[in-house]
């Protein structure tokens, strides 16, 4: 049996799994952004006649592969084709009215897709949720900003793609059994940073009602000046004028290597005079505070109440930054001078700040101390700031930490960036994660974490106390031996080291 659902643009035919879960894949939510539509905001898809097959994943946005060793650790798929602004839906009951969860993938705004098998929505649908994943423009195509940009140019096209997909959900998800008044958007890394930005974007208001942010919050944006530095250097690499028209003539097969070179240059020479704020994140393409699509920095807008009323579940992995230091061997190369220089760059006082981390982790090498500091700067402190802001403005805020330690890399990898993904999706049998997590991750931790996400999307309560003055944090995995346990203000002394800094 092949279920058929009617959308505003035409009918789609999906597949029905043995468990009764219907899946519809590769459904377009916007016209392909090609030709004269390149570097322009998304437009609704063209209607079609008859019934369109939606049985296979659609094309993915143009991107380069992950560099080694990350290409062996982080699942990635590349499906060629032009119609890459598409989404996928899993539903247990097209005739129902169920909570909806919309997934925004990570990948440093340059990689990833909603079509990776690890994001299969069957487990969520099994538990009574309509699950949506999607693709959006990446890198140059999604986040280019130039000094020559003016009122006719539009920044943050990748974010506008996400908004277009959420508008499609609002207008069409009822036909798949979803409730458009109960939409939870959730994402990881760049996907979570996207959500932190959407919380502050006027065009996104009313399109979702709850938000889950995994390993990302509202601090990761670029000013127009910094974004223009990046864009102008891209034009130099390509040998074209620094205008959208000129760069728009460059085919993706030339653009993508230039984009990779750009990131390598920032990493090799992180000079603020060359790159502005991009030296901190080491991501050349991020959301831009352009004054139009994104009027003010998201953290400031949210602090002022821009997202009041939206409940949030936000958190991080215990050892996020080890992903970038341990597999590459960089952690063994970090000395005291590099550690103090990096800490100063993040805004910590070079003596007192580093001393606080040394006191907390007496046995840690300089490389692992740097991982602790960078984890807090990139991920943990922004997450706590978001929870604080939402709590102040009357929303329910919940904080978690994923702490399960895999045996890989001689036990040095820790609960690193991206390691929670198969637990959230209840997909521990996905072989793509073996290199990261080893062969037998604990199912009981996945059961607890996945159930919490479903409960939050369904009722707004994942099952532990709200984040308030006591700062309760649910830890999944870890040394307690329990799948999950609440802790009060973990590493609170280190948290206060960032007051007034981050």
C-alpha cells in the first residue's frame, strides 16, 4: 500500500513501513534556487498535476565532503540534483492531529542534510509525533554577505529557506496528521544555532511553539563588517569582483573548493583584522546581523523578550570540543602558551580564568583544558544564557547535559560534539556512528533521552524541573550509572567565570 496525501501544491505518494509508519520523502517546499533565483529568497514550489512519488530522499544542497578524520566520524550523504529545497515527513496516522517536530541538521552551516539515514523519523512517529526533516542552502549559497550588499540584496538565505519550510509545515502538515498549532523545532550544532537565530527573526514568529537546541544557542552570528571581510576574500580567491552578480556566475564545482580554502585560511591564520568575529567560531559562513532579516544580535533580542512564550529545551554534550582536538591529534600539541592565548581570545582573564579550570581539572593536559574552555565558550554558556533569558520572560526552560563516555580514541573522546544524535533519534543501530561511539552504546540512555524529547514536544515538559535560580540540569549518561539524573548547577564556579564575558 502506498499512502497518498494532498498538499497545496499537489498530491504525494509515500511508502508504508511494516510498523505502519508512513514516510514521504523529497517533497519540495520551494522552487530550486538556480539561475536568476540564485542568491534570492525562496519561492513556493510550482504546483504539479497528478500524484508525485515521494518514496526516495531528494537531492541535497551543494556541499563539499567533510575533511578527514571527520568524514569517518560524522554521517553525511550527498545526493546530486537541482530540486534540493525539499523535506521529508514520517507520520503514524495521516488522519490524526499529532504534535509535530521539525529537525534542522547541523554541519557548521556548510555541511549536513536532512536526508542522512541517522535522521530517519520512524522512532518519533512510532511514539506519536509527526517528524519532518529538511534541506536548506549552505555555505556561500546560504550565508554570503558582501560589502556591496544593499537594500536589494538579501542575507541569511539559508535561514529564509528554513522559514519557508516551516511555512510549508504550517500550511500542509495537517494532511499528514500533524497539528500546525503544536510545532516543535529542534536541531543540533548549526541547526541549533539556526533556531537560536530564528527565535529573534520577525519572519519566523508564530511558525513554531517550542524549541529544542542541542549544542548551539543564540551567540553565533557575524556582523555585516565581518561577513563582508569573508565575502571579499572569497571573491579574491575566485578572481571575480566582490558582487553577488559576479559570484552568482561561478558554478558550484568551483565555488565549493574556494569555500573550503577559505575555511582553511581562517584556521591557519585566525587574525581578527582579516576575519572579524569569524576567528572565534572558525566558521566563515554564519547568520549575519544584517539589520533587515535579522535586525539585532539574537542573544540581545532574546534577552529583551523577542521569544517570550516559546518553551525551550536546551543543552550541550559534556566534552563537545574534544571532537575537534582528539581525533585530529591537536590535543597532544597544545602547550601552556597556546592554552593561555586561546583562553585570552575567548575573553577569560589569562591568569585567573585558566587557573579556575586548572583547579577544576587537576589531571587534565593543556589540550584537554583547552577543550573544557572551548566547550564552555562555544556551547555550554550560550545554552545557559538562553535558558536564563527564556525563564525571565515567562517561558518554560529546561536544561540537559549529555555525558555518556564512549570507549573510542582510548577513552579520550568523551561525550563529544554530535555524539548525542543517535540517542535522540533512538538510532543506536546506525553503523555510521560506530567510529564515534563504538559498537554497543547503551540503549537505556537512548530510551531516556528520546522519551524526554517526545514528552517535551507533546506536553512541554521533558520530565525534570524547570531551569530557575537553583539551575537544575538533567544529565543523560555519565558516572552515576543511571540513564538520567538531575544535578544542581554542575560546574557552577566555572559558569560564573564567564559572567560579563560570554
